[in-house]
C-alpha cells in the first residue's frame, strides 16, 4: 500500500511559556472513529488501536504541511510528545523559535491562518466494508505512523487517494465477477 495522508480541521493551539522562552503547538493530530470522505461514496476512518504499535517503536516527526524540509519537532529529539487516548492522537511539538521555518509555522497556527492537521501513514491492516447503501469504507486497524503535520488544507489531495480508488475498483470488479459466476451457475443448474 502507498503512503497516505489524512487531513482534517482541528483545534490546534499554541502555547508560549515566557519564563522558559519556549513555544508549543499542541492538539489532536489524529481523531479516531471519524469518517473522512475520500470521494463520494468512499470513506476511511482510523481505529483507536491502529497507531499503538507505531507509537512504541518508531521515531515520528512533526512537519509543517508534510514538508520534510520543515521539521518542527521529533520524538527522538524529545521535542515531540505524542499520546493516544480514547478520542485520538494528541501531540505537543516544542518549537525552536530560532528556526525561521518553525517560527513561521508557529505564528500561522497562533494567528489562526493554519487550523488543519494531518498525518502521514502506511496502512498495514484494514477492514474493507461494503455498506447496504452501496457506499464503501476502509477502517484502518493498524498503521505505521511516519509523521504528523500542521496543514493549510484539511482535505484529501487527489494524488493521495488514487491508490484507494484502485482498491475500490478492484473490490467492485471482484464482487461483480462473483455475482456473474453465481448467475451463470443458476442458469446452468436451472
């Protein structure tokens, strides 16, 4: 499976601790059990347990708008704290105000210009659910979390969902072929 991003509007906040001259961006980077519409009739959601293994074993970074040149914080440098609760994946990134890119990202969140969140991940296990109304849902039950990001546009970019469209088309084709086979057997067997 290809790396994907899931974007949504969040309540990211900034915090500045004057005495220590430290700045933070914090909030929920992932919300569990919340459907995101990839395109009409196709949805995706993240199960609460999906990221637990990844949080234990991986160095995860915080980026500005998924830009790997704009690293804001990381778990390994102890500038990114992540924890999972029943609502989602909460994070706090300690911002280096000496870094112009990080300071700019901080100010955009602080002034409300950027309110979106996103995360980059590889799904490793998922449920594929076809609903009675004909819609389809991917429920991610395990994923390798690579990064969390502040982002301007909390919506799926078309290039990120292309692999999903192929998955849905393949499933629909498989179901069509199964149905066709069943109908042929009914005709032959009377």
